[in-house]
C-alpha cells in the first residue's frame, strides 16, 4: 500500500532544506520504485502567521493520518514575543505528544571526511558513533501540575513536575535495548538517582527490562558525570538512554562534539514505527532564504524514515552512501566548509546528492 | 575575632587532600598571621560507618557554628547499596540546605601550564575562565512533593517538583551580577523558558534584577544550547547563572573542558558570606589511600575561603600564586601528568606548595 508522508517545512531555512530532501524522495519514487506520496502543510511560526496557531487542528489530523512526517525546523526571533502557548516550539511538543512519539533517536556521528570540524582533539572523536535515545513524551516536559502561582506572602513561584511511570520507562528501555542489539550491545542509562526519586524508579525499571536482553550490557551513570564523560571520552558510549530533559541537553552536547550539526538527522517514533523525522539543528533565521543552509541532515532524515517507518533499509543505505560520496567529492556547504573544499549552495548540495544516488 | 573552620575530610581521597590543605592553613596561621582555628569531624560514608548516618546532629551543629567549612569529598561504591536517605550524598545536600548555602560558585579555569590536558583543541580553551553560578538550595533538588507512588492501575510512578520562587531567583541573580562586576561584566542566564514555566519566571526575575546592574550585560540561553556552546566555544562566556539541576550538569561539563578537574575548587555561600568550600572532583575511591590524589583543588578551596568568607584577598592571592608556581616548576600529580613533568605524590605536591608560599 502506498505510504503517506506529511511534509512540514516550517520556518527559517526549513523550506530550503526540506526542498532538497523531497527532491531525494522524488528521485526514489521515480527511479527506485519507492511507493510513497506526500503533501505539505504549514507548521510553527509560518502557521502562526497564517492561522494564529503554530499547529492547526487540520494539520494535526493530517499528521495523525500520515505514515510518517518529515519536518524542517521551527522558530525564530520573530515569534519570541508571543506567549509560550502559541510559540512555534509548541507545535513540535504537541505533535510529539498527540502522536505519542515517545522514542527519540539522535545519532551523534562524526563523518571521517569532517573529522576536523570537531572542537575536540581528532583522536578523541574520530569515528564517533553514539546513539542517544531520548524519552520524548513524558518527564518534566509534560508533567502536571505546572505553572506560576502566587504564594501567601505575595511572591510568585514557578513550578513544573518531573514524572515517569513504570510503563513509560519500560517502553523507552525497549527502544534502547533493541537499538543496542543492532549495534555494539551496550546501553548506558543516564539518571540522577542519587537525588531524584523519579529517576530512582527509572533506574530500577531499566535494570528489570535489561533482563530481557541478556546480550546487552547495561550501565548507569549520573547525568552530571555523563556530561563530563561526553566531553572527556565520548567514544566510550554505544547507546545512551535517558529522560526528556536530560536527553535534550545531552543529545545537543553529543551532537556538538561532532562539530557538524548540519549533518545530524533524528527520528521520533511511536509504538508502531510511525515517526517524525527532522534534522537536529534549528531554523537558522540568520541565513534563511539565502540558499546557504546544509540540507544533508534533512536528507539523512529521509534515510531514517525509510529505515524505521517503511522497512526500506536498502534504499536508506543508498541515501547514506550518496551523502558519503558527496563528502568524499569535497562538496561542503558553509557550515562544514574549510579551506580547499568545494563550497556549494543548498541546491548545489542537493544536486550532488541526486547525482550520487 | 578568631574565625572557626570546620574541616570535613569525608571519604575516599578526602582525608589525604584535606590533609595537604590544612598544612597550608597551618602555614598561614603560623607564618602569616591568619587568625583561624579549625577542628575536624566525620561526614559522609565515614560518618555512616561510625554513626549510621552520613551527618550527625552534632556535626550539623558544629557546621552551623563555624564561620566556614572545608570539605574533602564524600561517597563511594561501599555505600551505594544503602537507601538514598542515608547515602553519603545526603550529608552534602543537608549541609547545603540547613546552612542555606544557596550561592554555588564553580570556576572553570584552564591553567596555561595545563593547556594540553583539555580534550578540546588548545586554541578553543587557552586561558579559559568561566564562572558558573549555580543555585544550590532550591529547584528540583529540594522541591516538594516528591517520591514514588502507586497509581490506580497498579503501576508505580516516580515524581519530583521543580520549583523556584521569585526571592530565590533574586538572591542568586545578585550573586551572579556581583561576581560579574568583578570580572568581564557579562552574565548569561541559562533556562528552558520555552518549555518550563518555572524557568519562565526565572528569566523574568533575571531581567528585573539586571536593571540594578546597568553595567552588566545580561543574555539568556536555553540549557540545550548552553551545553552545545560550552563544547563549541567555551570562551564566549564570562559568568553563567542557572538553577540547581542545570548547574549540576553544566558546571561539570565546563569543568571537564579544562581536562584537569583535579585543579578546580568551589564555594557554596549563604547570604552573609559564610561558606562551604570543596574541590569539585569526587572521592576517587580507586586511588584512595595511595598518596596519589591531586590536593591542589582542595588547596585552592582554602584560597576561595579566605577570599569569600574571611575577606583575606591578599592571602588568597598568595595561595593562588603558590599553586601557579608549582605548576611552573613542573610538579604534577598523576591526573595532570604528561611526559617530561615531575610526577609527585599528594604529600610531595603539598610540600611544593608550602615551599612556594
Ligand atoms: C524546541 C524545543 C522545545 C525542543 C526540545 O526542548 O525538545 C528542542 O530543543 C529539541 O531538542 O527538539
Ligand atoms: C553528590 C551530588 C548530590 C552533588 C549534586 O548533584 O549536587 C554533586 O554532583 C555536586 O555537583 O556537588
């Protein structure tokens, strides 16, 4: 049956990078028999400008109906003046929550062709390949009660709730262990179990679920130490699994270790393999509309979509291979460009990938 | 009036490193007219072994009476089997909370003599000097309600509360702005105001307090981006101020950027300048009792004590200078040793500092 993809370009550089990713989709549909159709819709600030909400009910319904979603990026200074409830980010959070996309996969991979881009010494990051598995629909991001209240003494107090139930931890544990089975079979679960009761339970459930994966080695690490170890010796990790808030911080830290966040895709999956796919970088308003942005993270997001939602591993490999080829050929957008490489535009990078496909 | 210091060596390498720091104190008392007396007591695992609690009421009372506290380190695998309520860490948390030590100063400084120790490329960290100001008695560390409960469907749920009142944010804001006035006059406040209401209020209060410090430039950054920027270009920061949980993560990340956490002291201050001083590193049970640990972070904690609690800036400068001198002379404990330096023991490093004083 034909699979349906909802394409949500979003704000800033979103439309440009997604434009190159859909060219890749088109090529696979036309020349490689990929059985997919797609339609586009507004999300984030561009939806707010048109409809006064970052995510209309109609687009949410389209997202629910789709088999997968390809997202560009949302947000920008233009919308920072508005209330948190209508900001572009809210669309992301609502899509994650309403679609129950609890399993967020964020690979931090350093391409050997880009080894110099890292701020770390080359020997510490060469061939870095860490997978961060972040719980995406629970924890303090969605916990109730939350808000700002006025105390008896008249001063205000802001509060949020960090909460995880056993079943929420179980399902993300399975995602991590299953991912590890396809890799180096090591999972490091990150918590703050020496201070937070919510993460004491997290640790206990991780231990329990790990019994179902006897081949996988499970270790635990406190989040402060995990941040240190990522900086000190990131290659010690295979899969890291953690909650929503810690995952937000650690996955960005890990991504930046590669020095090339314009290269990193991500997947957010539900229990049935439906997913939303997006680059981990932001909407980069400063270079929006200038045909300068790196489309590779978005193109690689299409690869993750084929692999995780459509079971098209071979076609995903083709995309990964094409990206590797263009890097070998020396093509670089501004963000990853160094002396001696071929500086190309967003569209030219798309051209190069299509040619390599 | 003679100042009273409570010395809490703690566990693991704690007694060894504190032993060298008190030799420095002794020297200042005997030869430089420092008017201080000190007594020692048990804390952490060693207190638990003797009294079945990581912090006795008696020691807590001594701590309240003292003008300053010098702490080594607490914890170790030996005590990880026990309940969170009696673990060594609990002593730390209780001291912070009972003494209202809300202002945690964690400098991340890269000594030019140790430039190679960093995992980052030298040019990105040379002369790094960032001060992390972490709120230490509030936020999710101490918020109520907290615990593990059983839901109606029978599954358990762990929960914690992230909470900050305006007055808590105000007082830590003042600590950060005052610190910035003595430095490069730039404060970056770190929050997650696009998701957490508690940090929306945090941001608002930071803006308000900043008006009292017109010379200081205040910027705001989301915590995920802050983790990225620390890895990408740490020298962009002067003072960073943030809540308890984010501060735990970011200060360890920043410390590790220097590659030499054996060099970094910290101060935890109350509203009147009373403080607890300790190295940021842990109790390193693997090398405990071997005369191998680096005592310099603890010695530099004495320097911070003199500066912040006793108004003895000149004497603090002397210690800092002595530490710099021993580094110049090439003395290195194992943690900071590289080919060609003089490898020394804990006690020999203490000897060298005393000689340089
Ligand atoms: C935009 C923001 C709400 C989001 C998050 O915090 O999850 C982003 O930082 C991310 O990691 O996808
Ligand atoms: C030991 C632990 C409770 C403590 C904390 O989380 O505050 C430590 O990591 C620190 O940063 O001082």
